């Protein structure tokens, strides 16, 4: 009888424990929207949304790691975009021009700056 109670208790506890392991704000943004007054940032945002956002939603973790909180130098971000890494595909010049990659990097920098400004409040 005691063994049965333990099994039943475990069956009821597992969903609660599993739910507690997830990120509580998975779909909520961690930052405010980026001001896209600069046309280069706006172009970078469009390119990011089309090519990157499905795996890095809003620059945060999704199917892939978060990228808006990693202070990588520009050349490393550009290399990652061009060559890929792990499950991330590389984006060649036919898919993204050098100007497109520069715009994405500019957008990511603006995203990082916005996030830092919000965090310092």
C-alpha cells in the first residue's frame, strides 16, 4: 500500500517539477523594442527577423542560444554568420551580402545596447 502511494505521488509530482525547470519568461521579451531610427539598424532588423529570429527570437534563446547578451567583437559575429557553427547554417554571399551582414551586426549591437540600458534601470 505504501509503495502504491509513493508511485502515485511521484506521478503527480513529475509535471510540477518539469514545469519548474523551464524558463518562466520564455515568450516574454527581456528588453524593450530597439529604436530603429537609423536606416542601417532598420535594415539589420528586417534581415535578422527573416534569417535569424526563428532560432534566436528577439536575440534571446530559442532553438539556439541567445545572442543579444554576448559581447562578441564584430568580426566573430560576422564569422559565425558566414561559417555557421553546430546546428547553425552558414550564410554565404548569395544569401546575405557583406552589407547585409554589416546591417545585422549593427542591429545586434543596438539590441545589446538597448538591453544594457534597460538592465541598468
